[in-house]
């Protein structure tokens, strides 16, 4: 385990310049790569952008570690089982809406990477556009194995259980209602929290621009996610020898090499390229206080921009507990057709546009311009509900919304827990038109 007593302490702020050390004086002062680093450590820079990226966009951190990352064997490609993240094969796009029951928990010992199931891919990882969406279910720790993703940054949503995400830059505890973002290339392992027997959740693998806070525009300086509520870990190293496996996702395939030491051996680091977590309960929800249902973009937590201004490579949007007070308004999400494609998940409770079938741990996808909206039962109930102030307390849903169409993988398309006939939830919507009734 990490030797730092402060492994569960965090530094606050969103993509600021941080510095942290697990031993006093381990962080060199005034020089990034001194001739001899303190404690006999090695200096190593981790760059998340090109060296010449503009200062406001440049991402890099200096790591001072017990052994440099080059001390490893050659990579070998793994013939991964079907549940592993697939290559970027040309999957056919499908306009049909799809929905899945919760991903079953594993029967045999399964760690986080083995428990990943790729559901869909949008864009092209080779061109660094779009994203992939995975679900995971695990029941054991990544004790002697570690992972990094060279294809994209990982936004991890926990739905069930509790996790400890141990990264080379420190530890991040994760409970339902929190998210963790792991930058491209950062090494980590996922362990179950003490006393927890299984965990389940969702992963957005972002191939495009970094997740960042959305612009606030007319909202002003405050609202939505606040920069001070994002938490970055303090340094916490482990000095452990043995036989370890380093897994890597590179161009859609899994690779592995061996190490004779734990790669979580960073004693100090400074920079602005680091993992972070965010408790979704800190999101300051903005909503209408007069009439009409606001567009879901008002619930954006993190935004990955595309080359087209105002159009997301992928947005992370949540639908948290909130007051509904709109007058003379249909309050659930309206029927709509959208040029953006949507992947939805439910962390807890009930989603107000779905009267049945959408369960915590489940998922749905609605592709570009595919019509969707409240099911027949939800529509009927909302049409006749008294329009008094209502607090939605038992709910936390989210959406990964992308300008690129989602292509569903074979394992998700053929999964026994995919709900066949999902389209039937709207077939009870009968014509209500009466030319004599205004």
C-alpha cells in the first residue's frame, strides 16, 4: 500500500498547477530535472499535449519516481476475450434506439479491466475524435496489474459499490455519485474499497480534446460545476518489488509488458496533467423558474470540444435531484430529434421520462436524429400532473452526448440483457387530435 499517510487527502481546483510530495524535500525547487534529484529519484515528464501547445492549453507534469517508466519488458499484444475494449473496426451505425438492463455482476473473479464491456464507439480513435462507451463490473482488485490508456482519457462513473483508484500520482476514493477522470497515459489500478465485494459503473473513453468546464455565457461567473470542487490526489508512492503486469490500450488493442517493480512509485510531482475526481452533488443546477423545459445542455458538467464551435466532441451531462417549478409546461424531457447522439445511464432512482424499463446500472442510446422522448406512461402521467412545485429527490441520471454517431459493438448488440423491442414503449401514444377542440 502507499507509504504516504495522506493518501486520501486531495488538492482542490480544476487543471491548475499543482505540486505535492510524499516525503519532505522530494520535490526539486527551481529546477524540473536537476542533475541529481532528491532521495536518488528519477525525473520524468509526462506530456499530455504537444510541447508547443499554447500555454493555456498545455498539459504536462513532472514526476519524481523511484524507477523510470522505461524499466519494463517489451510489449506483447494480448488476444483479449470478447468483453475487452475492441479495436476501432468499422462497426455499422444503427438508427434504432436501444436499451439494456443492468450489466450482470461477474460470477468468477474479475478485475476492472477484465470486467469492461464495450457498448459503442463514436468517431475515430486514430483521428483522435469522438469517444467509446464501456460498462464495467468487477469483484476483485487489480493486485499485481496496472493499466494505462494511450487512446483517450477515461471518465469513470460508479453506479454500485465503492472503489479505490490508485494512480501513479496518488489515490482517489470513489463512491456512487462521484466521477474520476484519468488522463491519457496515466498508470493506475482499480481496487474494491474495504468490505466491498463488487462494483459496477460506466466509462467514457474520450478520444478528442480534454474534458474541461463549459463556458457559462449569460449564466455569469457562478453555476454548474465549480472549479474549486474538483479534487486532485496528493503524492502517495509504493515501493514494491515482484512480478507485475502493465496493461496498455494502444490503437484499440490491448498490450502487456512485465515489470519487476510497482509503477505507482512517484514520490513527488508538479504540473497540471493529473487525475481528478468530482462529487456530482456539488453541481449547481440551473433550471427555469417561469415556463418551458430547458435544453439538457444546461446540465453539462464537463465538455470536450470539437473543431466546430459550440458542438461537442463529447459532453458529460447529468440530471440530478432538482426542483421543478415551470408553469403551464410539460416538465419531463420533451419529444425531440437531435443532431447530437446520446448515450444515457442511470446511477440511482428513477429517470422522469421513463416510467418503466430504465434501471440503475442500465443504459440506452439514441443516435443522431432518431426520435425519442418520454414513454407512453410517462407522457400520460406528466400531462395530467398538477403543476405544483415538485422536488425530484430520487434520481441521478447522466448522458454522454457526442456530435458523432454511436456504433454499437457486437457484444452489446447481442447481449442477453439488451431489451429487444425497446421501441414498443412509445407505441401506446395514440392520436389526441380533435379539430373541434382548441
